[in-house]
């Protein structure tokens, strides 16, 4: 549906510039036109020759090439595309955008455009965390600039943390959403997604929880919504903003999550991505427990209801036709997850090995298990996992 649309792709100067080449291929194969601008710094990382060969168009690099207006003026260039995308958006480019500087072709176009702008930041973790960059980011967001990433992970500079550019697939998905394109193959479907951890109170100030960030569940909710589904996200306490285009209902405990999930039915599918606490404290205290009472104290735990098993066991007619669970395992992933699928009665289970930094991180490596067998997916960003899962769900419901 986005075929025939076009993107003005500004390639900034960072190691991640090579990912812009992969992005150009994804855009072209979707029939989206790509006109490229390579900044001077960007040209240190990728060559105009490779960019031009992939985009099939002239690569623009110099403002003064354009100012004689012989072929196309910079104003026209800034407005001819449906969307302006900056990949990678370096700290410097973000600062210039926030300040409204226009000292080269890229920044001039960004100031002159009347089109939506999407940026994919990439920089060293300290540069990203710096108050100046965060203030620039906030300014750009307020002005309506869309932001994809950055991810958290190992960086080319040897450090670890947020700052690594989003994967090309995730940027591509964000572009599709901005262009209003992408397959709308879930239009008219209602899908409930559970996500995040639950908090089980010990007393009014303490609780039992787990390390789930809610990123994978929210990414699934967004990917389903992007395909036109009406999505209800039942989210435990997370530090993320609720995803746009999704109805989010916030809960704290497993029992609240269960009640909210059942209340959101009927649905065509339920995806249980939440890391629900298996147990809660039997008699949570009404008042704060005092240290003096604590020595030798033990907490009695009682089992929480299992949302996935409950939804899967609903009688025919009430049971959503597709119920998908997740299985977080740290060993014997496939064996445990297959057993879990049978035990809980869901249709598919998305198994992931959470022994290596998956909780809280931006990447996931999953195996999708259904009645027919199992499907290994390569390690990829959580957005890309979500997009692929949404595609699989759409196909199953077609
Ligand atoms: N789940 C749920 N309600 C619960 C516990 C789990 O809906 N009370 C769902 C999760 O959302 C996930 C799936 O069940 O989709 C598997 O969760 P997991 O924590 O891996 O399974 P457990 O049943 O807790 O099994 P175990 O702790 O023994 O691995």
C-alpha cells in the first residue's frame, strides 16, 4: 500500500550508517522511493557510490550543488518526499535540528521541510545520556519528530547501554507506520495482549516482582495495531510510555491482570506476553511492616491464577480462536516450552531463552512452537520479533 510513496533519507555520520544501506534495500523492495542525502560525516562511513547503487538515484551531498537551482532546489527536495528519515541521527545532527541550524544540505532540508520527520538516533551511551542530548530529544519530540530506538546493547565503541541504532527492520516498520501503509491484514480483529511484570504486595510499600520491562509485549501490541487490529494492552507496572494507537489498561497484580483480561474479551486472539508472578503473599499486611518484627519472619505464598491457562480453557464460543503464550526459560528451552504449551492449552508458544540479558534488553531470540512443530527465528530486535509474530498471526487468521 505504501508502494508509490517516497522517503528522503538523510544519512548521518556514524558507524551505524551501514545499516542505512540495508534500510534502502527494504524500502526499495516495498516499492517505496528513496532519495538520499549523505552528510559530509556520513560520507566517511558509506560511499555515495554504494548509496546511489542501492537507491537507484543520484545521491545529494552538497547544498551549493543545489543552490544554483539547476536541477532541483533544496526547498523542493525537502518537500518532494512523503517522509524525511534521518539514519543515523547523531548527537550533532539532533543538536542542530533542535537549535534550527542550517549549515549544510541535510540541516537545511530538515529546517525547510513541511513533511513529518523520523529519526533513528545512534551514539555512544554517555552522549545519549547527556543532559544536552536528552533536552534536544525532548525538544524534537515536542515538535512532533518521531523517534525509533536507540536500542540497548554492545556498541562499536566497546561500551554497553542505550545508544545503538535500531535495526533496519524496526526503522522500516516505523516508516511503514508513518506512511500509513503496511499491510492492514488485521483490520476488524480485536486482540488482547498482556505485558510487563506484576507486582504482588507484601505490605503497602513493598512487593514481589520480576525483571520484565514490558518491551516485547508492547512491541507486539504496536505491531498488531499497525496492521489495523483493535488492540487492548493489559500492562503491569512498566517504565515505558503506553504505545500510541493501543488501548492500554494498567494493572498491578496477577489477579487484576486476570480480571482485566477476561473483561476485555471477547477477542479474536489473546497474546499473553506478561511475566506474571506465579505466587502472591497470602496475607499482605495493611500497614508497613516494621524492621523490629522482621527477624525470622517468613512470607507464606499462595498460587496466582494462570491467565494463559484460564483463557485457553474457556468453553468453545468464548475461547478466542487463537491463544498465544510466551515461555521464558533459562534451560532446555524447547522441551520446557513444548510441555508448557500442552499444559496450558494454548495454540502457540513463543519460547525464549532469558538466560542472556533478554529481560530489559532490546533483542530476543525466539522459537515459535505450535501443534505442527517448532520454528527457530534468528536473534533480532524485539520490534522485529513483534512484527514477524504479528505477520504470523495475521496469516493464521486470514
Ligand atoms: N502466564 C499467565 N499467568 C500466570 C503465569 C504465566 O498468563 N499466572 C503466562 C505468561 O504470560 C506466559 C506463559 O504463561 O505467556 C508462560 O509463563 P512462564 O512464567 O514461562 O510460565 P510458568 O507457568 O510460570 O512456568 P514456570 O515458572 O514453571 O516456568
